[in-house]
């Protein structure tokens, strides 16, 4: 009852944001989407909590890149941190395995909760994720994550409430910051399910550190983070790092040393200019944009005026959510303008390209077209005949518009009987099947299709349902459906299904080619 209307809210806002809107309209729509996402998060938290309590939450084990998980989460939350003027960063101990076997989705869920809370309860300073690991039995590692902030902290007499379900530290915190108290309880249980534990240390008015561990086997043949970089041309290069935040300076300097470079770190622009006067030579300077007294733009202008640094390659680091950043910068002054937190692979690529180290340059990341544009290109080459089975008028409208924007035309059926009638008239590649429909529901319709139609006329059937428990998915697949989408679904999830669906026209072409070959 809740997820079905949420499908319309989130689906329509996604479509609306892909149209021409003025600034005020876009702000209104993004507010709607943000509120919808928040409500969906709450719904999902309640579902997760009930699964955990009933012992039905199952982990999906696969190789997990720890660095990618951390960087993905920081990228996701960088705008919120930037809007509050917070530094967001991570550190990594050299012995940390590159990849372990674990559940990437649940690991990200814990990190999003902890880092999101740290940002929410911190008004100035920084939020830093520290990552380390120690060997365990049977080639496994105990990987530890520490999320530290300089926020409001938690009084000692209230620490015991932290990981209770539906519990907040106090009522005033709930009124000011919101929340249900479910997130930490779920994260605590997820850490236990992944073979670890969770705890917290805090001091009121100083800040908090939330820590958790997970257990996972290192993936064979994967490099460690301390593996030597193929950076021959970088060895011995001198890098000047200018940032008023000590944590950022330490992280960048450590990374430069890992790549064989020499790093000098300074906190103030005035110190940089004094060093330049003392005849210090550098091959590269990495500057932070937001600094007191002399910001990155002012320091850049001063360096460009000095004959010794007029041609010094510069990399500028900016924070997402800072609208004042871009207008101050002439991007021609810089090798690259990068947003924080910086992905290490991106920084390595930029520096390697600067010094002509072809061996270490990673493949360029090309800005991709929107998900709608990519799907439309694919649909033009590989069209699908789609039947949409949905009885809710609003959901019909949402799905038809989304499919149209993705480049696909679709026919409509309001119940299972209409699905069978449509399939008897023509062949469809794909049936997007709502489960709960009047007269004949999606499960009955699927069973009838698998029973009554010959193999060469069987469509690919995907459940689209607001039922989101694991048992619901299993029931759909057991009855004969090929895949499952839980409403409200993401556009990317729908396109993944469309890309997987076989096309009758393609199969006929293959059969014809095989016949000619015979």
C-alpha cells in the first residue's frame, strides 16, 4: 500500500528532472524526489529490520572492492558534506586487501548510515573514514572501518541507547535532526551477520567514532593497496600540497610517497609564497580551494605572477555543494579541477598523464550520456515488443512514459485475462507483470502462459510488484517468471532487465543463419 504510490512519485520525478526546467522548478522537483527517497529509505529500513528479526535476511557473497565501496559512499554523500563546509576523506592502512568476499550492498548500507549520521551531526570540521585490516584464520581478513567526526558527540550516560531499535539519544536530537533510530540498529545487526561487530566511542562536544568490523576471505590474485604503483616517471618528482586541513595534507602526502614522489605540505598560502621566494622548486602543486586568508584562487593568481611558478602545473581540489567555487576559477590555469573526496585512481591518472608515464595511466573515464539516451540508442538497434500488465492507472502512466523515454513502445493490459488475450493476438518479447491485479493476478497469468503457449511463443516475464520480501521474489520465480523488479524501481534496474531480455527478432535471425549454414 505504501510502495505502490511511491513508485509513481519517484518515477514521475525522474522523468520530470530529465525535461527542461528553470532553476526554481528543478529545485522543487529535487525536493520532491529527496523526500520520496527518504520515505523509501524508511520503508526499506522497516523491511530490513523485519527480515533480520525473523532470521530471513540473506547475504549475497561475491568479490567486493573495499576501496570502491568506500569511495562510492563518499561520492554519494559529498554534496551534503560540502553544503555544510565539512571535509570528507578516507585513509587506508597499507596491509588492507584490495578485495574480499562479502556483500557489497550491505557493506555500503552500513557505511552510508554511519557516514550520513556523521555528516548530519557535525556542523564544522571533518568526517573521516579510517580503514585497516588484520589477518584472520583460513586466508580471511578482519577488515575494520572507523568513521570519525568532529560533531556534537554523545554523553556517556546515553551511549547504551545507541544500537537499540527505534531509539534516539534524546528527543531534542530527533526534533532537530530527524530519524527513526532504526539505521544504527540495522547496521549493528548487519555487521554481526558479516562476521564482525560494531561499537562506538564518543565525547560530548568533541566528536564520535563509530567502528565496525567484517570478516571476509581475500580474493585470489588481487593486489593490495600498498602494491608498488607502475610509476617510473613519478619517482623523485616534488609535489607541493597546500591545504589548511591537516588530515587532507596527511592523506595526500602519504599517497604521493606511495607513488615514489616527494611531498611538501603547507597549510597557508603565505607560507607557499615565502617558500617560492627561497628558491624552492616543485614539479607539481595540489591546492585546496577553500582556505582561510588566501583561498586557492587567490594563491593561484599569486603563483602565476611569480616568474618561478608561472608555469608550475597545478591541480585544484574543490568541494561539491560549494556554489562559490566555479566562478572564481579559470580552468585553463589547472591541469585538472577535481572534486573532493578525490578518487585515488583518478588522481593517479591525472598525475601520470602530466608526466607522460604511459605505463601507469589508467583508462580515461568518458562522460557518458544520460541513462535515457543510452537506452534509446540500444532500443533503436534492438527493439523489443513489450506488454505492460498493470491495473493501477497512475502506475500505468509512469511505466508507459518511462518506457517511451527509454525508446520502447508498449501495449497495456489491466489484468491477467487481458494479458492472455494480447499474447494470443501477437508475440511479445517481454511482459512486465504486476502481481496484484483483479480477475486474474500476475501469478495466475504467468502459470497459464507457461502452460498454454508453445516454447517458441513464450515471452520473457518480469514481475513488477510492491511486494518486496525475499519470499515474494522466490514465489514469482518458482511460478515461471524470469526476473523480478520491486516497486518503486530505479530506472537503471529497469534498463538492466531490458538489456537482459531476449528478442524474438534476434532469435529468428540466428535460427535463419544457422539454417543457411546447414
